[in-house]
C-alpha cells in the first residue's frame, strides 16, 4: 500500500471483514476517501473473494481503477475466479504474484498478463 501516493489514489473501497486495514490506511493517508464509488483502488480480501462478481466490480470501478485481490490461489474456486476476471474484455493488465493479484482497467493499455514468482 506504499504505492498509494505514486498511483495517485484518492478513493479506496475495501471489501473485507477486517477493519484494521482501513484504520491503518486512514492514519497513514488522511486525505484518502473510503467507500466512495467508483473508486480508484478496490481491495478485496481473502474472506470476500468468493462473493464478488463482475456486476459488483463494474459498479465500483471506473476506467482507471486498480483492483487488488488477496489470496487468489487459495483454492480451485479462487483460482477460477482469478482466471475468469483476467479473461474479461474490460481487464487490460493483470499481475499474478501467487499470493495476490492486481487488475488494471486502463483502456489505452494493450491486454497483458504477468506472473511474478515471489
């Protein structure tokens, strides 16, 4: 989350059952707005990954949004969700770093998928 200033994130939507992340981020970045849609950055925790769908994501994103998903390879179901999201036409760049994934919706970007071994 140290890249929030670099990415110029102004609004963040956190979808997880734990409130600690939002509290930490609001202390570190007081100007950051939470629960505003569409959001610049959407964080989906491991406890919510099975509950999201494309309709929910589309309602919370704009054309420059970044989606951060936690624990994308926890099970066959979460891996299938990750793969399905990466194949969507509105996803231009996806980065799989095994323990999580990042999706970019930049329409001017050529579609690419990266796997990073950590």
